[in-house]
């Protein structure tokens, strides 16, 4: 009899345990599957940001062709920002090519400032409103989320070229016109080439514009052009793989990616070339949303995942990520400097 009660007790324990497991499973299934509560955002939502922001897809406007290093880096950044914010909604890339970036930058500035459209902006675009009558925007037409990379310029030739320095390239161009690839005729790299030619009229460099950085790199690798003037981030991977040879960089100091390569200035040319790369909303966007996205960006850029992607792409992520007010002040200052330069020596 006693044995019978023991067996009955064990059966009851098993039944109760099964019920508890089933209840627990049912509770998990009923829990919210997405949204800020379910994903437990790591970045708190600042006061003033709508509780349901974002409640639809955010569009990211990229003024160039996809597939380049900036595109790959940005996808990693946006994925981390979404994770940190605990969002369900995605950030969708929309490429708006044309005019060396002019079409895309106009689209960003002219977008509805509702917080659902932002884009890639870069300091070289500041020369366009000065030199082109087609621009609908100026330095203060944007509400900046923040900068992520300040990428110095660089000039590269095919790896087995006899040219090893900037001086040798420019000297060779005096006896035979050389071709040099860029990502447009109104970019910082094109401006640098024009400065070399202004400094020495005997220099003959024909600028060959490409839609994307990879196209220009492939062209120089294949010997279709004599050189390419891009940014260090665009050339790092191919340099590491032995496909191209970087002969000069355009920063005020040597690039940590190419510490052995002298700058333009070290090689005797008073030219500085860099691109401050940023993400920006159109001016007029709710400042609370701009500040919220800035905080997400700063945190994303400090994450191990994004840093690793940057390292693989040859990007040195900026240590200081300026907010909207700081970056606007920098941009307006750069615009004033370019205007002063244009007044003395127009580049078109």
C-alpha cells in the first residue's frame, strides 16, 4: 500500500512539472516579439523623441553607386544602430547617383524633414554651391547626425609601375599626358589634381571620372589609367593585396594606414586633400530625433563589430564624433575658406 502511494506521488510530481514547463513556454510565446521593450534598447530614448519612432522604414540616401567601402561600412553601422535602439523598422539604402554627388546631396537637403530620410554627406561637397549654379543647398542645409571617418586623399599607381613618388608622377606628366581616375570632376580628389596643375602649368593630368571608387581602382589595376586619386580607405585593401602602390597621401600628417608614405606636403606640394564623411538629415528635422540618432551613431562607432568592419576596410574611425551644432560650425567655416579660394583662383 505504501509503495502504491509513493508511485502515485511521483506521477503527480511529473504532471505538475509538465504543466509548469508548458506554462512557461506559453508565456514566452505571448511576450512581444519586437520593438523597444522586447529588444531592450541599450540607448535610452531622449525626452522629446516620439515613443514610436521609428514606426516605418527610414530611407538612407547614398549619392553614389553602391558596393564601395563606404556602403559596406554604413550597413554595419546602421545594423548596430538599429540593435542599440531596439527597433523593428529597417534603414533602407537608396542610391541617387549623378553630378559627382550633386543629385544625392540635393535630394537629402530637399527631403521632407520628418526624421525618415537622411543621407551620406561629405566635406568635398561644399565646393559645389560655390562653383555650380545648379545647387539648391548650402553648408547649413543639413542637420548633422555626426561624422564617422575623416579620410585623407591618396594617389596610387599599378603595383609594378616605375613611378614611386608624387614628384615622379608629376614630372612624367610633363613629357606625356597621364590619365588619373577620380569619382567625379567636382570631388576633393579632382580639386587636388587641379591644384597640382595650377602650381605647375607643365603638369598634364587628364581626370577620368568614375561612378564608384571600385571602378577607379579596377581601372588603375588593369592599366587602363596611369593613376588613381581617391582616399586611403578606398585603396587600403588593394594595397595590402599587392594590386596597387600608394605613392602619396593628402592629410596634414601621415596616414596611420600608410605610415611610411609621405604626404603631398612632405613631397613639396602645398596641397591638402581629405574627406570628412558624415550622416545628415535635411535642416529642419526635429532636433530631438537628430540628437537621438547622434547618440546611437556614437555608440555604434565604439562597438567591437563596427570597429572590426572599419579595420577590414581600412577606415580609421574618428575619435571625436561631432554633434549637429559642432559639425555645422565646421562646415560653414570650410565653406567660407573655399569661397575665399574661389574668389582668388576659381577651379572651373
